């Protein structure tokens, strides 16, 4: 009976350790940066590399480089095709 309890507790402990590891791994992955690089839609305060060098996304930099600032989302749209419409 003791062996079964130890096995069950060991399985629960392993499950908790793996869960904590996966949560830490996924929280470290910046989905805002990934979305910005894929779509050109970048949230405020995100630091990215552009043709102008390393840039922090904010309203002043967005307008300075001729991108489109979206006030409702506090985001900058970097795609030139969108700006010409």
C-alpha cells in the first residue's frame, strides 16, 4: 500500500514540475514580438530592429518614420501597403 502511495505522489510531483517548466517556457516567449515580426502590427513599448536601427514602438517614433499609429490599440502598423490605402 505504501508503494502505491509513493508512486502516485511521485507522478503528481513530476507532473507539477513539468507543468511549471512549460509555463515558464511559454511565458518567456514574447508573442507580441512574434506578431509584430509576422504582421507588422506592433504594440507600444516593444523594442524591435528596423531599417532605422533599434527602435522602441511609441507614437512619436511611429509617426517619425512614416508608419501608421493606431490610437485605439496603442500600436503601430509598419506595413507600407496599409499606409497607402
